[in-house]
C-alpha cells in the first residue's frame, strides 16, 4: 500500500464519477417511470395486464443483470432488424444500453414493490372514494398513489443505492465509469488495492449523499403510523 | 328515497342476506340493529354499492343500482357513507379531505370548496383543526371529520355503519351528538348501531335483523316496550343496560 498511489488514483477515479452519476440517475428515473405502469398491471384484475407484467418481472428478476447487459449491448446488434430500426443509434451506444438495461432491471424490482404497496393500502380508502363518487382515475392520482409513494420513500431511497451499485457492471460493456476507469488504471499500475479502495470510498460517498437526500424527503413527505387498522370483519 | 326488493347476498356458500325488502321515505331516520353477523353492515354496504349483490333490486336517491355495481359512481356522493374505521385520507389535512370530492366530483373551484368545507367544519366545531392531519386528531374528531366530508357532498341519504364502534367510550357521545343534530335537519338516515339510547331518541323506525332477514320493524317505543319476537327480546335483554 502506498499513499502515493492513493493520491494518484483519486483524480483518475474521479474521472468516472460523471458517468456513474449519469447512469445511476438516468437508470433510476427511467426505472421509476416504468415501474408505475408495470406495478399497476401487476395487480390489475385483468389477466391480459397481469400476465405480461408478471412474465416481465419474472424474466428480469430471474436472470443476472450482467447477462442482460450483454444481451442488450452485444446481442441485439446481431439482429438486422434492430440494426435497421430507428432505435439503432441508441442501441449502438454502450452508455444508452447500460442505462436501458439497468433501468429495465430496476423497474422490475420496483414494480413488485409498488404492486405490493398498492395491495396494502386499506380497502377502506377505496371504499371512501367510491362513496364520495370519486372516479377511478382520481382515486389513483389523489388518494392511492400519493399514499403508496409516501410509504415507499424508504424503498425508493434503497433502490437508488442498488442502481448506483449496479452501474459498476456497465464497465463490462466498455463504459468508463468509476469501476471502468479503476480497472483501466489498475491494468497500468498493478495496484488494484489502492485504486479499488478509492473507488469503493467514492461509491460510499455517493450512496451516503443519496441516503441523506431521501432522509430529507422522508421527513418532508413521509407518513408514519397513519394507517388505520384493517376493519374487523363485521356483519 | 330507498327501495330494496328481495335482496339476497352470498359470501361464497354463505347466505348473509336472505330476501331483504326495505322502503325508506325521504327524511326518515332508520336505526338498523341486530346481533353481530346478522347482515346489517352488509345491507348498508349493498345499498350504496360497495358490495355486489347476488339478487334483488335496489333504488336509492333516484338511482337504480345495477347488480354488479358498475354504475356505483353515478351516485356521485348523493349517498354519504360513514365508516366504522373513519377511512379518512391520511396524507391530506382535514380541509383537503373535505374538499377533494367537491372539487373532483362536483367540479367546484378550490376557493368555493374550501369556503364550504370551512363552514361545515365550524358547524362540527372543528374549524380550528382544518390544517391538522387525521393522525393528529382523536378518534371522535376523526369520525366527525368523516361525517363532515360526506355532508360536504350534500347527500340525499346518509348511511352510518357502526360509526361509534371503533371509538373510545368517552368519544362516543360527541359523535352521537353530531348525528342527533343532523337528524333534526330532515336528512334521510340509516344508522347501523348498538347505541340503543340513540335509537330510542332519534329513530323514526327501528329495523331488527337476524340471520340475514328483517325480523321486526317498529317505531322505537313499540320496539323497546313491546318487542314481538323472541329473538328481539333476547337481543334487547343482552344489550339492555345501554337503552338508558
């Protein structure tokens, strides 16, 4: 271990910071956006909505993210139809592929969480809406989803950390984010310990910043202990 | 105002309502009572379309309710409901709880809805709590907010499903007082309750249910002083001390 290499490694590793943040934030946001319709479909009454969503989450959650990254980046390019499609400029770029793969992955996990939280909202909330004549749409936008997302704030804060850590896999498809530059630097210096410890500390710092941000959000918007207990069965 | 004909309701293989027919006139105050499991809550929940029924016809506040309840939103707040568990929206303050349906269903502008809601809260002596969240209120206050929320829709009928059963004993009276005051304003009401004192004071008619059927219907004095059925007498004996 030499302090010299730590000092040398720091600016190098920091070069990857920007890409790590871009991948993390873009994948996270895209993942959250996709998770809502998926989560709604997951607990819908119609099997036509439920089954495709269930299949999607099964496939994504059941296979490694690294494999999904390879399939999207290396695999899709093999198909002429993809190469000729308007999506090719996006799927050609490793960065976009990385963001898409991680977002699809995050969406699958979040969809299950959203569906679970929707099921946990007491039935009385829906009944109150019906008795007041509130339409299905407003029931979701004004009553159910605000409660779901307030309850899920800790899970969402957790999810962005998971996405941050997943972003390191993007180095496997040539993206020079923190892990990517750390690997390249190690190849030159043969000092993996110092370089990866520097990278690890940087990940911790970013993770801490996200955690702090979500703590603030929770304090501002979270609802705790407000759930009325499920009504007892009565005649 | 309410017309129920041969209402039958199964939960799986269990028949919980077995051919209920009930007519309620405009301005009439009905107390629905009976032992637990007799089907009284299920009856009011069928009447306002929260439960689908297995057979029978329901007409309420000028709406013919379809058997699958697919047109339940057409009632559009005309039939107010007060639940045992309050069911306030926990993420909204009291004022927003009251104005949500006025704005979304009645399409009232926010300022108008808030003025109306504030007037309603003042009536309930809750004006000072307009900005509080439900979790910051006592059970009795929460239930009064729930009543105010339903009243803001200017319902033609109010249904109360055991409104005081989830309350601590010292809070029961404040809710009953509000309901008694409402009954004097000529609102059509159906109240499921075990509060027999309230029933005697307020009801025009008491409907006694047991085993999914209506066993007895009578004016309070007749009901309490000369019950016709053995089951009614037994029921009154069991809850007897609460009539005074």
